[in-house]
């Protein structure tokens, strides 16, 4: 990690945010300890983004988490992949699909609808644009509202990846913590 995590934030809002994530996930997220402690005014904005991401979208939660995980898979963001798996586990989403993301195009675990969304997310993440053929396939499976939500989820995940990867923030082991808490 390139910046030392700050374990004891000064602001009351950050101390509360630390408490909330410790309560929800079993520990404080490293990006909070690295980024939010150095940019405390970003905490409210990040909270609103996460709240909207978790409660403001109509996209099927399983597909939501898979699209987000695809961006993190392509970019190699270990923190985000682990967090996506932890949230999926908590929401009772099939984790076998997360393990097979690299083979989504051929794996029988995925539906044609999921493949269309994942191909779109992968191409957009790799190229920053998508071909007409990829978009046509996506459009055959999703409404315009769903396409916008898929695009938003993918863009948001790329945003998170571009914070964590350059700062050397790795996995926090949230998926393992969620599994322990479940037993």
C-alpha cells in the first residue's frame, strides 16, 4: 500500500462511518482509512453514491454485482472483487458465477442476458467504448433504463478501481469475514 491507513479519524462523521462499516462488514474498509481520512469532505458524497448504488437502481441485484465484478476483474482490483463477492454472499447471490467471470462467454452458468451485460461491461472497461454489435446484443436483452443502469454500475466500479489500484489498496478479506459471520 502506498499510503499508510489512518486508524483514528479526527472528524465525528468519519468516526461514525468507521463504526458503521465495522458493524456492517466486520472491519473498516481500507479505502476509508486511506482516502476518506485525507479527504473528509468526500465522505458525504461517497455515502450518497453508495446509498444510491445499493437502493436506487432497479437492476437485478445479481446482475448488478456481476457487472461491477467484471470491471474489477478486467482492471485487477482485488479490493473491489472481494467486496463484490462479500456483498453478493450477504445477498445470497450464486458465487460460482463470480469464480467463472473469466469464462462468462462460454460457461453454462451464465444466461444470454448476463453474457450480453458482461460483454458490454468488459468492452467498455477495456476500450472505453463499445462496438455497435455489442450494443445491439445488449439492447436485445435490456430496456433503455436497464442499459443506462448497467452503464452507470460499470462506470462507478471503474471509478472505484481507479482509486484503489494506483494507491495499492488490496483485498480486505470481506468475503471470508462474511462467510465466518454466517456460520
